[in-house]
């Protein structure tokens, strides 16, 4: 036993540098992956910018403390280790050291507190009066977005103009969810029976065709992991075009399959839960489908929006989102619709641009 212990110690003593480098390697590798779609280190929104400032100070201070403590521990373990014929030196109390290791943490805490308190104050500031108002409502397992002033309702894909303040009223329909778009803002809990608020500006120059990825950040049931959303930061002109298109009534299908799909949609269970503005469909339980064909994804960011995926989703949504509140519609899964009818409904929905 004694021999094994000494064997290990001497291995570390002989090669401390390569061993330490090996231990630090994963840390460096992790640091290289900062530029991912849901990394808070990429700052595109004012709220994330506010949070990032104290985070950066704390990160570097914690990093320095970590490296210093680890290096000291390693050096002391090697330098003062037990050796044959020499017992380790025992010391009790050192006033100078004790004062020092009380004083240094106090200074560090004060240095961290200044940007932290400032960030808390700034993130709680009232938004400008002309901020764009959006109500975000969490549902199991999708996001509803209502623009009350534009009379516009959409789901899972949010559009905001760059450089303009947006103020969110954050709600939940059922259980606690959380609104989080790491590069822009959040996270903030969506609590049933309580209204939360958050406001931010997508920084000027951050408009792009590719969306910023958002995610429910509070465990909310079986399909929590499938509760995603996308935020499109548009130029002012693109936003106006989008808003104008999305306030219009649902398009009337022109093509034969889509027209048949519209008939099926209107007589099947669909309209009990979904809305297609300007038609008989005025259900409020599921996502508003008035312009579903213009979205890039369906099922809260789980599937690409295509005729095939729409048909599979309608047939049995539980295949993709366990626990989905939408009952299976295909006869093969106990529903009322034939495969042909489902394909027609998918064609109709895809035509709702
Ligand atoms: Cu909603 Cu997790």
C-alpha cells in the first residue's frame, strides 16, 4: 500500500508539467467553442450585453483565482511532500497570511459587486415609450407571440426590428416555462397567473436572414427539450413587410390539393384548436396557423416546415413530441383522417404563406 502511494507521487513529481498540461487541455478545448448559436458570449442584444459585462469581470477574476490556487496547491504538494527520512513540517497559525486571505477575497467581492449592481439596475430600467410591445405566452410545448398593436399573432418564430426597443409581457398558459434567447436576452420565467417583463434592443447591425435561437429554459414536462423558438432580427423595412403580410387574413388556396385540404381542415377537429384568420377556424388552444406556410419550422422548431413533415406531424404529433396535446389524426393511429386527407391538409397549410 505504502509502495503504491509513493509510486504515484513520484510519477507526478517526475512529470508535473506534461500531466498538468494534459489536465488543462479539455479546458482550452472548451474555450475554443464560444461561437455557437446559443452561446451567451456572442452579444447581439442589449440585455445580453448588460449581463455580459459583470460576467466578463467575474469570469476573469474566478479564472485567476482558480489558476493561482491550483498552482499553489500543486507546488506546495510537491515541495513539502513527505520523503523518506523527513517528516512534513507542521505549522499552526500565521497572522500575516490569515489577514491576507481575508482581505483579498473582500477586495474581489467588491470589484465584482460594482458591475453586478450596475447591471441589475440597467436591466430593470423602464423601456422607452415607443418600444414595440409583444406578449410572449408559454404553452406545453410551444411559444405564442402576440403583437397587440399590430393585431398580429404568431407562434414559435418571432420577428423584431434591429435597433428598436422591444418590450415583452411574459406569461404562461399552463406550467412554468422560461424565455431565453442566449445571444439576445433572458432568461426570464414564464409563470402561470403572473406577468413578468423584459425589454431589450437587438443591436444595430445585427439583422440577418439566419434566426437567433431561443429555448425554453425551465423543465416543463415530457417535451421540454422540444420547446424551441426562433427570433428573426429584421431591418426596419423587412420587419414592416413581414408584419404587413402576417396581419393579413389566411390566403385562399388556389391549387386543387390545397383546396381539398382547406375543406378537410374546416370539417375536421383542426378548427377546434387552431385559428386561420378570415376562415371558420378560430380555435385558441394550439398555434395560430394563419401564416404557418411562411415559417421555416413547425412543432416549436423541432421539424423543418415541409409537406412531408407537416403530414407526419398531423398523422401523429406524439412521434416527434412525446406528450403533445394534439391528438393523432391518422386512422392508423386511431384518428379520423385518411393519408390522402392528411396530405391535402399539409398542402393547404403550406400554402398559408
Ligand atoms: Cu417549456 Cu421547458
